[in-house]
């Protein structure tokens, strides 16, 4: 009989982290069962509201930190902020950052070879967490992928908003698990978080725009103050089978 941990690893290896680009929100399991429901959050919800609601409803353990793997096309340096103008830490990408669920964080991305002398400040809103085997949390980070197109769009004054969700295994398509740009689109007028909830479990909202901090920026620009730390990336991630990590990405960039 297989051990419980082995069974959990197999489940995790067949789960799919999927990207949807559009603007935000947070839903319920009703959508996953095919039942129409009212989604009170939409793309007009203030940043941080969805995470705060989820935190209030689920009472996440503030001491448990969800690892995120931050990757930038061509490489970059990243700093993470959590409610303070002083960064929690800095690292070269790919960087492993662990953060509390139910909070918003600000990243500073700079030293990008393809974009010399430029910086972007994406925000990361963590709605939910994974449940990996104890002691192996760093082997199951949620990927935060920033492409060269994302950077170009942000520098042009537009906004990219991406919802990352854990896809339902029964509706996952058979695709190359390392392929990170399987197209999927939603209209700017659609509720993209509701759509993500229909397909799985919303995990993270990423907003990538041209907004820069200034002397007059409030502390809220730098996040809502959850726990955060940089960790050493796992050198040997779990060997993935053909259904490990599929991604879907749309390219709708509403003007700021």
C-alpha cells in the first residue's frame, strides 16, 4: 500500500498551475460545480480586497509562508517589499520568496539585460495556498512568471493583470508541462477571477504596470504587511510527468 505522502506527491504532480491574464476577483466552489453564482469581486475591486476577504473567511495561519518562484525572462534582480519602504530582501531570479497568504506584496524588478536602466514594480496578491508534504514546501512554489512582453507592456503605460489558479485535474488538458504560454483569453469586461474559479482554485493575482514609487507614495504601495522571506531555491525539483505543470496565458492589456 503506498504511503500517504507518496499519494499526496502524485496528486500535487498532477495538479496544474494555470495563468489567466485579465483583471481580478475571488469566487466559490459553486462555479466549479457548474452552478451559476454572483461574484461580488470584479476587475474593479481595489487591490488587496480579494486577499483580505479570503483571509477573513479562512483564517489563514500567518506563520505559514507559501513559496513563490519569481522568474523574469532574460534574468533580473528582484526585491520584495511588505508594507515598508525597506525591502525584506533581494536576490537574482529565479528567486524563491515565501509569503503569508491573504496579503499584497510589492516587487521591484531591475537589472534586466533586455531593458537596461529600467525598473518595474509588480504587485503580488496571494489568495490561497498549496498543501505540500511537510518539510517539502519549497519544492512546490507557485510560479510568478514575468515575460519580456509583460515588461514592454508595462513600460508602454499599460497594465497586465494575471490570475494564477490551480486547475481541476479532471479538466486539465494534455500539454507539455514545461510549456508556459498556452494561449487563453478573457475580455476586459469579463470577470476573470470568476472564470478562474470556474476552472479551478484562484491562488494569486499579479498586476504588472508602469507605476513607480515616489517620495509621496503611501506605505500601502509597498504591500499590506504580511510575513515574507527569501529562501534558497531547491536545486533538484521533483521530476515531473507529462501532466505536471501546464500554463495558459492570455494577452489582454487594458490601458491604465
